[in-house]
C-alpha cells in the first residue's frame, strides 16, 4: 500500500479529549476515527490489524472443531422476550420498531438467536455436541462510553456457543475455550490472566474473565500470591476476622423482575463498619436487576453480612455482602490479598439450561426422553483487544506492533536520491509475498521518520542517497531500535528471513 493513496493522514495531536495513551496513538496514527460517542470507524491500518487478530481467532476456533456462522445484528424482540432479557436488561439494550410496528433489538449478544437456531435444528442426542462461532457487531448502549475502544457502544466480538447433551460435555467445551483463549492472546501479544467472575446479564452457573492488567482498567481484581487465588472484586471472597468493631447499615431499593413485572423492595444491609458493601453480591442475594440507594424508608428485608457478630437487631437473611479490599486475608491460604486494575478482554460462561430451558431448545436422549440442551457461551472483544494491544505495545515515539498483528510487517521509506531503488524494492517485496506500507509521499525525512515511529510497523526500510552510498538499505527494527545496512541485491531475502524468525 502506498501511503500517498491512504484516505487519511497522521495527526500531530489526538482530536478528542482522551487520557488513554494507546487510544490517542490509534487516533494519531490513523487507525481509527470517532463517529459518535462510543462509535468508531476503522481506517485501513486499523482494519488490517483487526483482520490479523480475527485470522488468529478463526484458526484457534476451527482447531476446537468450531464451525463459523453469522447471526444477524437485528433480532425480533420476541426472542428476547422468550428468554426474559427483554425485561431484565434496561436501557443498555438497543430497541427499535420497524415500519409495521414490530419491536426489534440490536444484538447485545447472541444467546437468544443461537438457542432459537438450536431449537429448530437440533432434535436428537446424535447431533450433539456442537460448537458454532461468529465474529459480529454488537450494540450496548453504555451510559458512559470512555477510553476509546476499551469501552465503546458499538463493538466487534468473537462469540461462540457450545451445545451439549450433559454437564460433562459442557465442562469439556468450557475447558477447551479456556485454553484456546490463552493461545489467542499469546499469539496476539497480550498478557492476560483468568479470574473467577460474575455471571452478570448472561446468567448461568460459572464464569471466568480474561483480564489485561493496566491502570486504565475499570475492573478491580483481588489476587493472592500465596495460593494463586484470583477473582474479580465483584465476586471475591475473603476471610472475615472473628471480632469486628461496630456496625453500619446501608439502605437500598432493590428492583426485582418477576416474569414481565417489576417490583420494588426496601432492603437494609447490615455489616461491619470496617467493610465496604459489594453491590454485585447484594444483587445476587436479592436476585435484583438493579439497586438504588435510599434512606429512611420502612425496611421490607433486613440482610446481615455473614461475618458480623454481635448484631442484636432484626435478621431476615444472612449472606456474604462485603467487598474484599487490599490487604484482606485470603480464604484459601491466609496470605494477604492485593488488588490490581484490569480491562476485561474476554469472558466464558457456563450457561447450562438458562436459555434452552426458557426458550424450549430440547433434544431427545438415547432413552427417548426430551431434555434441555446444555449451553455455554464464550466471547472475546475484538475491538477492545485492538485497544489493549495499542495500550501495551507503545513507546514515546508511538505504537510498536508485534509482527503477527501489525497492519503491515514492513514500512518502506523513500528519501531523496533513493526513490527509484525504493520503487523497485517495493515491487520485488510484493512479488515475494511481503505486505509493505510504502511511504512514497513527497515529504521531508523528519515527517516520514515521525510517522513511521507513530504507526509502529515492525521493520523499517529506508532508502536514500546516503544509505546507497553506505552500501544499500538502512534496516531498523521498531522494537529495540537495532539498525543495519543491507545490500539492495539481497534485501528481499534479508526481509523474508527476518519476518520468518520474528513470527
Ligand atoms: Zn491464597
């Protein structure tokens, strides 16, 4: 690709106010442009990197025995009404009405469409197990989109859905995804760790999140160096000391959804004054869709933390409702827990019969009995992964792409006196199957070097009168900065062998 032909230019400064360095670089280097809050266009370089990431994902999903399909972005509301999520999820779900007055939703995920497919296509245990995946757009109307692609409203996901006859089958597919996700992130060049997680709006029985540790993350993790315990703060447990000083009460209105009806209950939570309340745990205990703080209302339910001793007031329910904090004691091994900030880049859920049960996706087993299909769902945020890669692979000059996900592996710069040689090398590299970004623009050397640093392709080739006098082409590795001069006659071999070893 010739840079003179690119639709966009690089920018000296990021056009929008964002404090996230990786996102600033994606904007400045011309990988993405913002269209609306939390909505982006992917320009040529950004789209190329997405394609590289998606190719790795397809290979790993195919290796699991997955079959690629594509489900739609727009769903009939009836499917979401059948699963109940039409009522359970509030303004985050995109809703629209077509010209005939029929309600539709924009895909927030695809459990309903897959369960609908399964109830039409799967009849017998002989058709199980199944694994289907797609790479598709989602819409989630986040009230606070931020940090660019880290928390956008429109985003791309790789999501897959497993169908099994029993829990043992689900266990196998869950573990296979767990392992495959580590391979995908390793191949893309992003360090992640897996933590126990909240099942959230997907429902189900067990979930893990894959986390990239970074100060820009919105999730807080509790980590134990003693035994390896790792959990999202939303679900993290900790050992509560026997003697606790003082109590505090916190009052909430819990919004419950029962079928299509919404009900409210006033809940007073009681816990040690040294603890913070964990609203995710509280929500699960109450089976509430939402909690909002209130004060001085008549209490319907007194909920007391299980670590509290010496509470002499009313008790309707006892449960763990306290949030683990830095320095709290690990339940498993007694070592202190530490906290870290992270971005969630993927999650996997054991859905069980959460969707097949409510939507009637059943099969007939070997004993001729109808059973609900046992489902799992698994997802990686493709565009969020792009954002995390930019955050992780950068320096003062710009982005520093790993070879496997770089939009182009090679950046060829033609400077004064080197134009003819550069043009010839460009053609030779293309013929050798090397993808090249060729800076053929009529710009000063400083501009070209700055842009090359900003865009951050792995191997920079500079051809100038000076390099030719020195014996050929100046070769610089973006990560590390080593330079060498390679003869023009053997340059293509030099580049192809470097790329082969760098992959
Ligand atoms: Zn521990």
